[in-house]
C-alpha cells in the first residue's frame, strides 16, 4: 500500500490537489484548521470558500490567458472548474459563481470520497517525513508562517489584499440604476444584463473622490512595510494616484448606455455583479477598500442608486503571505531543503483563484507521480499552467519576486506573428492554439 499524501489547507489549491490525488487512487489526509481556528476573511469551515470575490475572471479561452487556464483545468478533469461550471452566475464574458453553494459542493464531493480523511488540527510545524503539500494560502497561520521562515532562513514576504463590500439587491434604487453588461456582452439576455450600473455626473464623481480621500482608513501596525498587489488595490489607494484613475479603472463609463437617460453620457459608472444565484446579493466590482466600516457606509451611499444601500458585508483588508518561490522551490514545486514537502496555491506567489487552483492541480499530479514511482514529463511552458509554474520556480528574478496573475507575457513568443495592437488578436489565438495542443499532449503522456 502506498503512503498517504498529506495536504495542508482546504482552499481552492488544497481542494484541487486532494481531488487529483484521490482520483488517482491515493489515500489523502486533508488538514484544514477551520472552523476550529478561524481567519480574518473566512466565514465557514467549508473547503474552497471564496472570500475576496466570486469571479474567476474571463472565460474566453482564445483571447485571454486566464480563460485558457480554465480550459486546461477542465481538460485535466479539475474539480474546481467542474464545480464552478455547475454553479456559475450570469457575468457577461466572465465566470462568476454562487460562492456558498460552490464551496458546499466542493466540500460534499471531497468528504464523500472514501480515500480522503479530514483533520481539523492546526499544523504548526514542517514535518520531517511523509509526502506533504502545503496549500495554506495567503492567510497562513502565524505559527506555521514562523516555522516556514525558520526553515527557509528568510523573512516571510507579504502584500496586502482588500475585500469589496456586498450589497442587498432590493436596497438599490433601480429608478436610477439599470441592468447591462459592458458592450452588452453575453450570449443570452441574462448575460447581457448581468451587471447593475450606477451612473455619476462630473460633480457627483468629484464629490465621491473627495469623500474617498478624506475617509477614515484602517492603519497598519508600526513597522509594517508590505505593499499591495496591483491587481487588487483598494479604491482609495487608486484615487490617491490621481483623481481620474478610478474613472479609467473600475468606474469607467465606456460600453454602457443609461436605460433611463439614453442620450446622457455618464462621467463615471459604478458596477455591481451578482454574488449569488438568487440575485439577492451584489458585489461592488473593483471596490476593494481599507476604509473603516462607518466611513464605507457614508461614502458608498453617495453613489447614485445606492443612497439607501444595505450591506450584507462591508469591505476589509488583510495581509497575504507568499514564498520567494524562485529561490526556495524546485521545478517539481518541492522545497529544496525538504523535498518531501511541496507548496501550492497562492502562497507560492501566484495571484488569483484560478491560478491558485491550477497550482494545486499540478502539485497534486506531481505528488501522485512521485508516490507511485513515476516521472512526469515537464509541463510545457507554452501552456498557461506551465508558464505559471516556470515563472514561480525559476523564471522570475528572486530578488524582485512579486505575486503574478497568468498573462501572455509569461509565454514564449510565437514566431512569425506581426506585433502591435493590430496583430494582438491573431497573436493571442496562436498562443492558445499552441497551448491547447501542448497541454493535450502532456496530459496524454501522464
């Protein structure tokens, strides 16, 4: 009988790793400290609980790198993507999920498997033997973080992440707001009306920016120097970079027509995306914030249509921990100083739900092969999964390493294609065609 695989962390990466290993016939022990030990952001003890957003971003597998990653995970029989597809919500061209039923379904699937056992004991030390995957995510516990720092001889790296507020749909004034996806994107009417839009004229926008800049914010502890991840900046930090920043970011008005005043062009637009299947909860898109709770209510009620908004959850900020993976992990995602330990997910320095789950998928498959005495061929760096793992295990400069979303800049160039914006569509299609062929061949060889 082969030795069991221990997986620490029941987030998206740990859940996907457990599924891949159990599906291959391994005995798996999934260690998840929740609900016995909570975190700042989690509300339940479910596996794969999504906290910052309910979106997996673009589902376009021909023109978008994260959409390609969706495709690769589906092709590999990934649990996270299969469950997301069953619980998807209208979101234009994006893949958004009904987050609570999604987490419940992942939990039910994993706990129903006879070769997965669950332990809720907190792991506070790095083990000396066995086969382990640590997928503790950005909210790695203090004790385990200290153990990792002691082993690697480096201080833990970190950045700050912010969470957006959630609004009750029936508290929105739909005589001001209207339903429409940007550029009417989507194949069905439901998709084309997946977002609620709140318009602002210039005076309203200027007053909103003034209030945002003046609002009370959460301050960091003395000596705290970690920065923010650029893909998840608090809105007030964006506003501090220039008064027009938000209007060219999450509040851009392009591709939208006010259903109540079709001839009147909005100066800025705040969008809300459905957060559950019933449509009773809406997430304010791109409105991650570190404002204090009272200030959030006052400032967000300045948004036209949200004057009487009721909040199911207010925003917040938390510290994310990640490894300097290029200096610490080998190409098999193993800790060089303890090769019986792999790391996976966001703690490795990938950013985003999908990227984290993809690294869990790969770590699970690599661990299965090692336990079964097989050698897997290297994952082609021409694929989205391969480009990510290459980046974190040596493609990035260790000295300047920062968390990274999947993007076509991580892929080797396709020769013979014209450059510039005009050739971008053909170039991206060439990337995805090559990736799909190479990923299919890699799966067949495994």
